[in-house]
């Protein structure tokens, strides 16, 4: 099993009460799967992704990626896994405002001297998200949707095996959204595993054989295809 959540639990304490954000979730994902998670706001989708990505420590249960338990690793090993294996696309594009578009895309590599090949790949990704020629702009010179596309390009720079995307097309116009979905599809066909949180049913329809789940009050259930 490639990604395995077993009895995964995340609780928060708020105002003396215990809130169960992720409620004993079991999930098995094969390499190359395209998993789509839908559900109302507050149902636990973001929390589930951050547990899988090793950003949040579970209150109970386990997450294993390629047979390695996220939290049985040292902090250093976990950081390397997050950096090398996983591409994160957060709900809100978080670009560094003082770095150029190109520098932002290269940031996860955190090399002081960027090899020419990486630079070339960054420019190629920029082109694939429809922003050719914008590499020297600062994020502030781009629209919100364009910034989002830069963040998407950035998530692929490490050639990650897994993409965790939290409402990646939420604030994009329809044309951009279709472009992003097409990009996801080509990367998925190349073997990258996707877990995507979305409200967008087009996303399911645009992929070859998506696995659809719904979250409700922290519980994850398989959904019939649309
Ligand atoms: N850091 C936190 N501290 C306390 N409660 C949180 C925290 N993060 C999320 N929650 C709560 O957990 C529940 C699930 O949140 P979230 O995973 O963000 O849902 P979704 O992404 O589906 O909107 C919500 O009730 C939310 O308020
Ligand atoms: Mg969320």
C-alpha cells in the first residue's frame, strides 16, 4: 500500500469541549491514484490532508507512506519526506512577496546555486501553468489566480511522488481551472499520486478514473462516482 491511514484520529480542545476533526479514518491509496475528497466546510478535509502530509501530528492512529510511519521518523527524516516526496498546494497561495516568480518556484529546492536544469524545469512549469514570460515579476504584480498558478508550479518543482492539494482551483476562473485540471491529469498519467480536496465536480469528471470520497463531521466515506 502506498499511502495508508489507519484509524486516524485528530481531536482539538476548544472551550473545554473536545472537537473531533478527523474521526477514526481508514484510507488506502495506491501509487498513481487520483483521490478526490469532497465535503462541507469544517468537515475535516484540510486536517486530513495535513495529517497525511506530516504537517499535523495525529491524536491517534497512523499514517504510512511507502510503508514508513510518518511519526516513527525523526523530525529530520519527516522534514525530508515532506520536502522531497510531497508537493503541497495550499488553499491560499503563499508566495514570498519579495522573491520573483522564478525564485518562488525554485524555493522548495533551497539550493544557493540553482543548477541550470532546475531553472529550465521551473520555466517549463511556468509555461505549463500558462505564465510564460512572467518569471521576473514579483507576486504583487500578478492577479490572485495567477499567484495560485505559480504556487501550483512550485508544488511540482521537486518532482514529488505525491501531490496534496487543498481546493486548488477554488478562486480560479474557468479557463485557468481547466488548464490546471489538464496539468494534474498529465502529471497523474506520469504516475504522480494525487489527493485533492475540492468542491468542484468538474475535477472528478476531468480525470480518468478518480476515487471519490466525502467527508462529513470527520468521517470519510467512499462516494459513488458522479
Ligand atoms: N488548529 C485548530 N485548532 C482547533 N480547531 C481546529 C483547528 N484546525 C481545524 N479545527 C477544527 O476542525 C474542524 C475541521 O476543520 P478543517 O479540517 O479545516 O475542515 P475543512 O477543511 O473541511 O473545512 C473544524 O471544526 C475546525 O474548526
Ligand atoms: Mg479546508
